[in-house]
C-alpha cells in the first residue's frame, strides 16, 4: 500500500515539475520576444527622417546625409550615442553643425546632419514636422531638441512645470509635435542643410532621478501638404 502511495506521489510531483517547466519556458519565450521587439524598436536610434514620396516624384526633392551619394531614399536613420546622460547646452561644440553629414554624436548627445535638395526643374515648397514617436518615464520633460537650418538654429523644449517656456527655448507645438514648419520658394538646385541635436538638459528643473532609464524618440517628416488634424 505504501509503495502505491509513493508511486502516485512520484508521478504527481513529476507532472507538477513538467507543468512548472512549461510555464517557465513560456515566460522565458515571451520575455525573449519582448526583448528583441524592444531591440528592433531602439536599434535604429533616437531620430529618423522620412520623405513623402510625392515630394520626390512630383517635385524632385531628395534627402541624403552624404553629399557624394545623392540617391532617392524615403528614410534616413541616425545612430544612437554610446551614452545618454544629462549634459549642459554649454558643453555642445560651437561648430556642431559644421562637422559633415551623417551622425557625429558626442558624449551624451545625439547630432545628425542631412540635406534636402531640389533636383527638379520647378520652384517647390515643403512642410517639415518633428513628431515625438515614443516617450518613456517622462524624459521629455528635460529633453532639448535643437534644429539647425543653413547655419541658424532654434532650441525646443517642453513647457516647464510652471507652464512657462524653459530658458532660451521655444515650447513644443503640442504633446506630440516639437515643431511644424513650411518652406516656400525652394528653387531648383537649392540645398537646405539640417542638423538635429538631441540631449537631456541637466539644468532643467525636471531633470531628476525620476527620468533615469527613460527613452525619447523623434521623427522628422517632410511632405508636400499639411492638413491640420482636429484634437
């Protein structure tokens, strides 16, 4: 009788262990899939540029980050910096927009230069918009987005907790948009040079330990027409 009880107990324990193993295996696979999904999302860095195909096919506009390789592409990606801790805007190089095309990140900031060229035969115009595509842990409270266009720059930041603009910045257009611009009279053969710089401003009052481990991603979109969406 005792042997039968022992056998039943052994079989039950074996089944429980098998079930636990399958449950743990399932959890591991879910976490693995989630890990690679996040890796795919962030492997492209914190900044990308997209060009509406109509701007190319109708107007001949192209985007590129290498002046020696001008081909039609509808998307460009910036490399993420090796580290991304808070810094002061005072530490940014004065010639940050004069370091050539592509990624030229520094310690704890992203910097990327690219070009928009009118290769068509007619005067054109375009809209460009910087969209916030992802925010984790409210890191956008302390982020700065600086955009150079042909040597002149504007620095954008989210409104402070007091409802006022941060020092020497222009407030984000809204919670989802950094800035929206319309460029007119874009002549054939003309080139606009853009440099985007992204960093976490250490002097911002909202730059606290609460945003440690956060993420911030933006996308710069170029398109032929803009329709204001109702919000």
